[in-house]
């Protein structure tokens, strides 16, 4: 489209500068940016005025470009992602393995797409939206109450039975059952759009586990940062209290079923591969509730429990993001591994509140819209305040007769959900309706209003759809969240879908009334709240934390080993030392099995170590640095509701940074000169991650498991190094037979400074044993690691007998070897004792890891099968 | 689950005789590795209505469930007179186990039904179907829900084509259904193990062979494609014991057949829980009498699976099912 910026003029108003960039919108649609005269709408004029003063349209463009880049950087930095499904993957949803620490994502995780400019909704418009949405939310609840009881709507022909009873979202096992507390819907989402006449129309409604609440929150944080002044001036309503409302409604209802015990509420996610997993973790963090997958929950005797590292903890409320039919493989979809067997029994027994209650999925059918006006009349005698896009259900012969001659301006939609996300396939509409009329619904096309987005130096008009949310107060009332998740189509005539390249906008709802400045975060807590907010650690979270600790330590060790190995290559060192280093490299995963040792071919050895560094999938057999970083990232990914954004950001940037530093042409190995600084940098980052894990995390049972994981890994690392360095036909032929070998080992265990300060004769084996084995004050000596391990084991949850059994796997005191035992012995005998100790502790460490896993984690794992 | 014996003609009771039957239904799972947690759902208790009285029922589960859950009345159809609610039993096992044996023992009195059936006096099938369409303004019929597709019975245009020759315009619905049953019986061969429960219906239709479940699903699907309500009956069939001996234990099997909704047909109950429903057994091409014991009714197999579960662990498993039916008394 031809476009020439206005001539630069220092006198031009800000509004004119902004308007100068605007591409024309389709005149047959409502322009959110401009009046028909071409002038900016009042809200946008204020917005323009509150932008930083610039003199020219060009300067404005520059400023906006910069801000747009900042928005994208922030999304990168915060790791806001969105999983995009391929059609095939969508069909297999639920069949995907969901092992927290392992598994490979079947779909692409894309950075969340957020536009710089908000959609601004003025008070009068919001009043229309809000009234319409409140009425509709209450109506849907009333409808569900009727269908769970007298079913007047069916008997009076107000709702065709085929729309309810044929819909897979109508759950037969729950027929006739009211949910505990009587509330069906806690949150309902309405997708609305503005027509050419400026009125808002309803396009669709979501009643199961509507998505967007988390992204919406993050969108707000990011966009407000860019336009803080305009945000103030436009008197934009805050959204935080609506989140509080959602949680407190659920908590109230959960309290009623919990009786005298403290109600426990969790957020149920399908898992890391679900489309909107980011926001599940984000919301769980924000609301302060545990994020759980189906495997973290279990039903015993009609009650729902969460598997925690402390045993089974009762759960009374579930904020769910798992669609209805996946929730219980015993009575619903049998091919689902995402749900909780027995959940329906618990909900029928009234021992757990689900938000939303199961069985409302049929309301998502577009065909229902055709009957809601009549149902509203029936219940309240009132017409609907907000119209839905005109809808005809083809199963109604009269409706079909009415529209069959005028299909050009209608969209044909599937009445019932189809497998996967594929658009419905049908040949000719007449033929499709002839085959199965009930399955089709026609909807009028609405020319959606055009919202401005900033890109390529211009304000481009894009079709916009806003998702707004109604939240129940649990007492029959509803509240509309004053904001929304606006999505725009990727092109002027495209469809609006985040799956198909759409992008999102922050949604600013202006008010003339007082601003609610409630913030979720700083609030005065009651003693009860404190108990409730002490989040239990699910077995899966515990396991992921344990592995986070192990992988962090393992990565630190291997990075240090890689540095030492590569630095050693050009140096003259005795053969036993070179052999020890290559053995260690092999056994640590730095070099693949079968590679010649350093003695046999230094060149080949070096090449294979270099080649392995960036191999994240261990394709060549080396479980080297990139592999460990990826494992670390996966463990952290599953812990996003617990880790600080900083820690998660750092973990992600370590992997990306290391890959980038080593990236070169395909057949070109990175040189040690390039690798060594990257390793140094990585070492520092790892130290920072370790620091956050040690100092910045709450010391609950989860943290303790992380620490135990780290210490077990360290115990194994120290023992392995000692074993490799001391092992030889004779002591003289071992790596420790030379000063170089002794210093190298001490350096690998990060103890060189102490060693040099404390001991004069470096080849003295007793000195080495003292520092690396016996000294409890050295955090990297065997005794030091064991001392801490014993301390942390004592604080693990569980009965004392269990903890004693764990402790019994370790020496009762010190490292299990004393200075007295070593004194007077010759080097050979000291070496033998050290090696035996190393072997014994290495196997103790493995046993301990296995016992800890079996004790605290196993219940969450193992796959369910239907028989 | 089905042995060829369910194709054997049922024992012929004296016309008009009620039967007192005893049924023992054993289900035995053996697991390769221990199952650490299991949730099960059973539809093993015979239903109760005007024609069938359950005199005794016992469910014996080994190992003993730790959390036995009382029987639940599930799927209550509010205001519905179409069926008594099926009785379900839930139970779970929370201790590791390598096997599960569930033995359901029932004593049932079954009265003869459909004695005076007059197929030619049944309503025209097309009027019946039209009356269930929404736009007709006809009163709500709970039976309409059984005219919709269900998980095991998808809509297949080929099934409509198969059914149409038996249903010329205005034909009495029961006449059409009997002819359809006859054709299914003649044109499909009963072959044990030729299908399993996951064999899609279109394959059964294509290969023209299957077991009783498949024939029930086929017939239900064909009737539904015409807009007629049809449902799935899970049950037992009394089979002819070998000459001179008692019925062989475990030689029988669970059976499945069809119910067609044809209110107003002479000979079909017009009141009570079974009002308007006529049983049809396409596997044996007959209208069931007192030798068919009804366990549960549903849209298809998935609603009334005799025993199912979700287990953790277990590895590979084997399943053995044995049913024996015995006449205690004929009156």
C-alpha cells in the first residue's frame, strides 16, 4: 500500500504524528484508531499525547520500533512461550509421554506474540460489554442447573436434545448430579468483536478451562511498562482483583467440602506440552497454588489427594485447565493419560470442587447461540443485551430452509468438536447437511473491527477479537474482569487464532469511576493463610527438584573437567596423568565410548571431546555439556511455577549462550581457543545458578531434595575422581604418583588454593587424603559432602525409621576413614584404602539416590493403562 | 470375551414360561508385573424391571478391595421413563497385586416378553424418525438420545445404504427391523476372535464377519442412520446344555444384543421402565424371550462394559472370562 509520511514539522501535534503512520482501514469495518473523519479517536489522541515528545513522524517511528523490540526482548527474557501444534500432534494430544524430567516435546514452543500497542476500550463500550457478559454468564449457569435437574429446556423444546445429548461434552456419568456447592461455572470466557456499526457481538464462549488469563496478566505488565503515562491518564482499570476473586470463590467452595481441615486448592495442567503451559505455571505462581498434573493426583475412597513428598495430602478444589473428557480415564476418554482415575467418583461424592465443574463442554458448540435468546426469555423474560453473531443450526429444518439459499456470507461450523484442530472438511454444504444436518451450524460473518498494530514503520489495521472473562462470586453473582485477551489476525483478511500466526494485544478498559488499585502480591495474611500458602511439594516437583540439583552439580563438574582437559592438552604431563584424564573424560561423558585415549591419539581424543561439547542429544555417544544443559533445562522447565524468573531465565540463557558460542560451520570443530572462554563464562553462570539454588530458595522439603540431589551427585563426582586418579597397577604408575597429577586432582575438586596454602610437599599422599577425604570443612571433600548429606537427610520428611535407613547407607561419621587408619601406612596402602573408600561411597551414593527416588517419587510415576 | 457358543440357539423354554436362572460370571486378570494401584468399574448386576427380578446378587473380589465403594445409582435420567438406572460398582485396590478375580453371582427370574408381538401393526419407521427431529415441534422424547452416534457406533453412510432396502417408505418399523436382523444374520458370519473391541465398525461392515458385539453395534448403527433410537444390551444368554449333562462351567460367554424404540407396537410394553423398547438379537436372529438375561443398557459397549479398570503398572496382562448360566426352575 503506498504510504508517505507527513512532512516533518516541529509544530505537528502528537496525534497528527501518530495518525501520519496509519494505513487506511477497510471502510466497511469499524476503525478502533480513527473516527470516520480520519482524526484519532479521543482515547488514542490522549494516548498519543502521553507518548514521549518527539518532533517528527520519523522520530516517532524510531521510538515505536525501539519499544516494539523491547517488548520482544522482555518476552524472550521472561521465557513466555506458546506451544504450537502440528495437526498430527494435535490428534495425538494426550498420548504424549509426560515424564517431567525426560521426554521430547512433540510441538514447537514459540515465543509468545504480543503487540506493542494496546486495544483501548472506552467506558461506554465497556458498559455495553460488561452488562452483556454478566447476563450471559448468569444465563449459562442457570441453563446448567436446569439440565442437571428438571431439564425444562429439553422438555419445552427450548434447547434441541441433539445439542446436549449428542455432544461429547455432555458427560453421561454425571447426569443428574449437581456439583458440590451447586456452582457449575467459576470462569467463563466470551470471544467478542465489534461490528461495523460499533456494537459488540458475541462470537464464541468457552466454558471448560478458558485460556488466556495468564498471558493477559503478563501482557499487561509488559505493555504498561512502555506506556505508563498513557495508562495513568486513560484511567485504565486494573485486573488483579478479578484473579483474587476467582481464587477466593474456589477457596470458599473448597472450604465447604473440606469441613474442619484447611482447604487445599491446586491448578491442574495437562502438562508441559499443552498449548498454554506457560500460563498454567505463571498463574499457579501468581495465585500461590501448586501446579499439578493428573499423575500428581490420586483418588482413594472417593476423595482426591495430591501425592507429595510427605505422603498423600487431601485436595478440595481444582482449578482445571484440562478439558472435561480427559479428566478421568476410568469413566471418560479411555485413551487419556492426563487425567485422574476415579475423579468422577470424588466429584459425585461431593468431596472435591472442580472449577469449572465437569460437563459444560457442550455449551461451547456454536449452535447453542441460536437458542440462547429464547432461553433468556424463558428464564427472565428479558432479551439478551449482547447479540451473538446470527446462528442457524442445520439440524433445525426450519432454520436450514431459511438460510440454505444464502450461504455466501456465512461460515459453516462444526456443531460438535472434531478430532484434532483441523478445520471441518466438508464438500458442498448442501451435501454435508444432507448427510448429517445436526453436525453443522451456520454463522453470519462479522466484519470485525480493525485494531492498530505497529510494524514495519506503520500502524496497520488488523481484525481484532477480544476474549473477556466473567468470574463467579459463588453467591449467584458475577464480575467481569475489566480487561481481556485481544487477538488480532496476522493479516488484514486473516482469521484470528494464536495457533495460526495471530498475535495478542494488551486490552485497556477505561473507567470514569474509581480505580481499583488492588494488587495480588503485597497483602496482609492471616495465620490461616500462612498455613494454606505453605505449598506442599508434589512428588513430581520433588523429583524434578532432585534432578535439578543433580544436573546442576553434574554440569558444573563436567564443565570444570572440560576446561581442565582442554587446558592440559598442549602441556607436558606424565603419561599416568594423561591416562587418568582421558578415563575421567570417558566416564563423565565428555568423550564417547571407544575413543582412543589421550595416550593413544591426543588429536583424535581432542577432536571427539570438542565434537561432543555441543551435542545436546548425545547423538555421538558423548553425554557432554550441551546434553547436560538440556537436561538441566528440562528439569527447570517443569518447575516453572517454583523457580524465580531469574533462575529460569539464566538456565535458558546458559544453554542458548553455550550453543551460540560454539556454533560454527557444520564440519568445523570449535577450537579450544574459542571453547575455553565459553566454558569460563558457563562456569560463572553455573555458579550463579548454584548461588540462587542455595541462597534464594525457600528451604522446604523441595529445596532439601534439590540439595540432597546435588550432594549425591557431588559424592559420586569426588569418588569417581579419586578412584580414577589413584587406580593403577602400582601406586607409582598412578596419576597421583606425580606432583602434576596431585595438583590436577586437587584442582578438579576446586581445592587448589587451600592445598597450596596448607601443605608444602605436594606429593604427600596423606596431605591429599586429609584435604580431599577427611576434612569436614572442605565442601568438596568426601567428609564435607557426607557431613552435609547426613544433615539434610535428617530434615527430609518421613518417619524417623525411614530416615535412619537412608542414613545407614552412609558412613556414620566423617568419611568412614580416619587419619589414624592412614597414619604410618605406606603410599601403596594409603592408595588402596582411598580407592576402596571411593568405590564404596560411589555405590552408597547410587543406593541412596535409588532409595530416595523410591521413597519420595515413585508414586507419581509409572504409566496408567486401561484394562 | 465371546465364545462361538453365543451363536448357539437359546434353550427353548416352554412358551410363556418364566425362568429362574443362576448366572456365574468370572473375570480373571493376571498381570506380568505387580499393579500398584487399580480403579475398577463393574456393570455386573442384572437390571431389574417388570420382566426381570434379581433375587440375589453377590460380587466377590479377590484380592479384597481396601476401599470398597458402595454401589452407585449412576446416570440418572431425570424424568426419563426409558430405563431404570443401571447399577454400577466401583472398587479400588491400593496394595500391589498380580491378579484380580471378580466373580459375579446372580439369581434372576426372567419373564417371557414380546409374546404377542405384531410387527405389521408397529408405527411407520419414517413417522417415528420424523417425530424425533427438533423442528417438528414434537414433545421431547428421552429416547432420542439413542438415535445419536456414540463412541463405538459412529455415523456411517454405508450403514444407511445397507439398511434402506429393509425400510421402504411407510414400512412398519418392527417389520423393517426384523428384516434387517434377518439380513445381518444371513450376510455376516460369526467368527470368534475375528475382531476385538477396538475393531472399527466400518471394518466389520466391510469384512462381513464379527462377534455378537459387532452385530449389535452394526444393527444399532444402521437403525440410527435412519433416525431411529436403538440401544445396546449387555447380558447373558442361556445356552443349551450338552445332552444329559449340566451346563459346562465357563463355556458360556457374555452376550450382547439390541433394543429398538417402537412405542405403540402391540406386544411391546407400553408402561414401565422398558416401555416402547423391543429386544432384537441379530447374532441369533431372534426376538429374545426368557433366556436372555439383561445386565445393562447403554448407547454402546462403552457405556456398559462388564468390567473395566485403570491400573498402574501390571505390564502385559492376560484376561480370562467365564460365564455359566443354569436353569433352576421353569414355570
